[in-house]
C-alpha cells in the first residue's frame, strides 16, 4: 500500500493557522488562537503545526511539502517571531506564496466547482514586491514611483480551470498616510474595502476586537442619516473617496461613550454597511463585465459580510456564488496546502465534502479528565447517542441553554454545531440572557438560526442553502414570534442550513427538537465568551460552563447539568 502524501499549509499573518492535506484531502486544520487562547493570534506557526502533526500521528519527515504565506515579509525557515519547527532541517521543502494567491487557492480547493472565477477582496494583501502571481497580468498604470514596491494588493480576480490558477486582474493600493485633520484613520492601505470597514469599526467601538460587530449594529441605524459617498469606481477600479473622514467627528473613546450616543453610532454603522454593499456590488459587476463567469468563488475578509453577500444573489449580480467559509486570514493555510498539492506537486483536485470542521476529536479519557474536578452538585451522565440527543432536545425545549461540544472543531469564524451554544429561538428573553450572562457581550449582537435545509424555505424568504452562516435571509412574518431570538431588528437572520453529511449529530438534535416543539430551528452562537476564541479542548468547555449561566453541557456523549437545569 502506497504511503500517504502529506502537504502542510501554514499561514503566518494575523489569525494564523495550519492545515494538513493527506492525498489531497484535508485531514486536520486549526487556527492558532484556539490553541494559545489569544484572539487573532498569528506570527510564529509552531503551535498550530505541532497540533496538526500530533493529530495525524506523523512527524516533519512525513511531509512531502510545506507552503507558507505571511504579510509584508517572506518567513525565514528557522525563525519567524520565534523559533520554527523547521529550524536546522533541510527537509521538508518550503515554498512561499503571496497573500491573495493563498486566498484564491483556499476557495478553489474547497469549492464545488470544476472551473470558476475567483474574486479576492480584503483589507491588505502582499506588497507588489512580494507578489508571486504577476505573470501575464497588466498592472495598474499608477504603480510608479519609489514607493510602488510597497503598494499592497486590495482586490484580485482569477480564473481556475480545475488545475491552473490564472490571474486576470489585480489592483493595488498605496499605504495610508496620517492626516491630522481626520478623526478617523484608514488602516494599512488607502483604498481597500476591508480597510474602510475596519476604520469605521474602530471609530464606532474604539477598538478592532471584532470588525463584524459593525454589521450587527447597522440595522439599528436610520437609512439616509449620513450622506457621504465613500467609494468611487473608475475604469473598473475601486477607490476610497476623500472628505467623508472629516464629517465623522465623534469617535467613541470607549464602550461607555458608544452607549451614551448609541443612535449616532448606529447611524454611522448603517451608512458604512450600505457603502460596503454598494462597493462590493460595483466591484463584482466591473470584474464580471470584463470577464463573464456564471460560477464565482469569493474570499478575503470582506467575503465574511453576510449582508453584502446576500445582496449579490438577491440583485442577480452572480448566478452561482461560493464564499470560502474561512474567508479571512485564517484561510491562508488552507489555500497554501491546496496550492502545494495541485500547483507544486501537480496532482488533481480532490473533491471536497463541504465540511469546514477540521479539528481533532477528543477521546473519552480526555473528556473524563476534563471533568475530574467538577463540582459535586453537577450531574454527569454518559449516554448512548439516541438518549443523549433526546435529553438535549428536551432541555432545549424547556428553555434551557446548552453548550454543545461534539467531534472536531470548526475551522473559521463561525460555530456550525461542533462548538456551539444552543437555545430555543422563541423563548422570551433568552437572547438577552445569553448576551448578558453567558457571552458577556453587547446587547445588540444577533444570534443565528440553525435549520435543516428542507425547512429553510418554510421559515425564511429565500430559503437558500447557507451551510456556513455567511448569508442573510429574511424571517417570514408568520414565524416571527417563534424565531424572535434569531431574527434581527430589521427582520433579517444570518441562517445556517445544517448539512447532515458532515454535521450528523447536530442534524439529529435539530430533528429531535423539531419533534418535541414543532420548531425546526435552534438558536446557535459560538461556544465562547467575549474576548475569548471559540473553545477547542474539553477542559475549556468545562471552565466556560462553570463560570457562566449555561444550564447544560454536552461533551461528546456526556451530558452535564447544573442543579437548576
């Protein structure tokens, strides 16, 4: 029997990660923050790589190839913000690729399409001087002058034919410069959609902890309250305009300042979200006008904007759209691995099963050890699968909150039923309770509805397939009360359609809950509290259960309840 061929991809930007392919299929992958417990952790990749190798039971000698990607620099083999595992070794060989190319391969490798166009849009990619994908592409005419080498990728458009990745268009932005007249500063680059969104998020919340919060705040704002054009499209290129920064003259110093002027900041969020939707739509139209395509993949941090994504479909800008679930920099390692398998080793693309759950499973003895010091008044029961599902569904039907820890963790920013907090979507006040007493986060933050695909059209207007929770839909009026906790203030919902093929336990729980309540939807949010990455290990789930108001915890086939549950 032939030995497996292993390719390791490693991303060393912020939101660092490592992904291991075995014969062209993902066998394990992890984001560094899940191991170190520091949100958005990046840089040195030793911890993430060690996790992958240990999970697969192999060593560095078993790797055929390593492909790496960072921002602004090409990582040294021996050190990158600390010693690397490859230090002093000639094997395995290491290949470096640039930022947008890694994003593009993450989409190409996991998409269901044999051939497709791929659009990458983010805050900041690689500098021109470090791009590895410039062959045959016409560069923008303004890339001149002594600083041109440091202009960074802001959007890139590719064609993938199942084997070859061809860059069709690539645009760059100069680095942002500080203007003392501006109370809001763009980030790294001057003309990126992602940089604009991050800058406004920092203005509104006083930090960059979670740029996605701006999307959750936007529905509370008034349409038309601000009237500034943030983007222009000229000759098919997107530019951030001048002038709007000076109009934003009340940056939030802290959370107290934000709450004191909530209506104003909601108006700013509504404006910024609308401008991003307009910009994304305009960019898609410009690229597809020059390079028509029915099937389009989409990645880069901007591709996580679920509202803008839905608009692309609702406005018929794109016929078939695939958003890579780990569209941000956590997906770079995934793209690196696929680039290594297909482009470097010359292997055929292996069809992906759609799963984004790449973490390692945890053994019964590890779960037992995590519960060794549990309080005496907790009830701990090991149940067979049908009994566990029925008990969990019954607790949820009673209005209890449930921490759900099953199998290998999700790769990417969304909890999809492996590391989730679950609740009845119609229990009065349960959403406010979770935000205040479990998540310890802002009260405007919404929750997602998880639904089996066959019930999506019954509950939501579009009823489309949305397995990765990066598309919004609209809750149908007749279900508004039953789905009150997963419907945002504007009537929308960021739906997850649960795929039985790679999420069988979560699907079974939904079926049991539907049978018990008549409601085919569960409230789903990530298993963490504010400021923490999602739970990875059993002991972290136990700690979160102990320090919050969660009522029950499922750890694989173990059900844990507190006295009040």
